[in-house]
C-alpha cells in the first residue's frame, strides 16, 4: 500500500545550482522597482542635474559670451597647457604600464609584490601630498633646489613640474588595466611563439599586444581623462601663474573665485564635454572587448 502511494506521488528533480541562483535574485517586483528608483534618483541628483547645470550656466548669457570666454588668451593658454601635459604624460604612462604589466604578469622575481604596491601608491596618496613631495624635492629649499637654481633649471611653477605631478597621479591606470588581463591569459601563447622561433620582441608585437589591445586602449582613455582633469597635485606645483602655468581646472577655480561665473562655467563645460567623450569611448571599448571575447564562442557554435 505504501509502495503504491509512493509511486503515485509526482517525482521532482533535486534543485540545481542554477535554481538556487535564480531564487536568490528573484526579488519581488516592488523591491526591484525600489532599488531601480533609488539608483535613478542618485544618478539624477549627483550626475545629471550638475551636468545640465554646468552647460546651462555656461550658455546662460548667450553664445557670444561663451565663445569669448573660451577664446580669451588665458583660457586658450590653459587649454593648450592641459593638452600638452596630457600629450606628454599619457604616452609615458603607456610605455610604463605595458612594461610593468608584462613584467609582473609574465615573469616571477623577487620584489614583485613590492612593485605592485608601488604601482598602487598614487591611489592611496592624496594628490596634494604628491604635489608637496615635488616641492620638497625641487623647491628652492628642497633637496635639489640649490643645484637646479645654480644651473637655471625650473621644475616647479613651470611646465616640467606640472607634467611630473600629472605623471605621478596617472601612472597606475594603464598598468592596473593590463596586469589582471595578462595574468588571466597566461603565458602559453608566448611560450608557443618562442618555441616556433619567434624573438621576444616579435612575440610581444604579434602575440601579447593584440591580446590586450582593448584593455590597453581602455587604460589610456582613463589615464587621459585623469591627466586633463587633475587639480590637487597640479595646483601645488603650478604656482597659479595666469597665462603660463594654469591648466583648465585651475583656470576654472580662478575665474570662479573672481565671480566671473559665465567664464568659469564655460571652461568647465569643456571639461564636462571631455568627460562625456571619455564615457562614450569607454563604453565603445567595453563593447568591442566583450564582442571580441565572444567571437571564439560564436565560431565554435557554428
């Protein structure tokens, strides 16, 4: 009798890991709506409204006032200096980032963890502190100050100091994008290329670099955005000399402190536009990288 009853009961399969995962994320509708609403509220309050306010204030007095503000000699000098600083700092960080990532991901050596810690140092040190370090090194009373003064070499309150400070705060970006990517790829392809007779340099150009090209571009985009928008470290070493050592963020501060709000928001709108372009490029690179990673899967399915 018991056997007959048991045989008549429906047979249910044991829950799988997928079932548990789906049940863990299957929240009630009101919970999902609440979470989405909170996220949208924060985005609106802290991102969209300030962004709209910047462009609204920039064009508040008309196009002529806006055009005059961004073509004024001091503003043009700030734009040129910002572009020059990024044009120097980003390629140098690109070379350092690739070299550091390749060394850490492909080789084992003593001091590897120390090198990783040093790469992360700008993330943990305030930009203002990094600027003060350069003042300590190259200032008039600094370690190298007397020697630099004797040889008429200017580091602080000049372009070299601004470039050095920018390089320091931006050099982790490329390396930190490439290190986990190279580590996940391993060394099998490079070893195969070497076994087939390829030189180390040829292996790098034809095997390693193509595998990390999208991660490399992603790191360069972030590095460039930070280089153009850096304020703290550059503020310490620049001296705020109008028309000479002011970058765009410093020019915005000076104009705002002078109550020249239209000009301040006009220059700030250029930085905001840069942020939007950076976001668009970042999204494109992420999409291309994801699409590239899926290509082998699609080929296998066909």
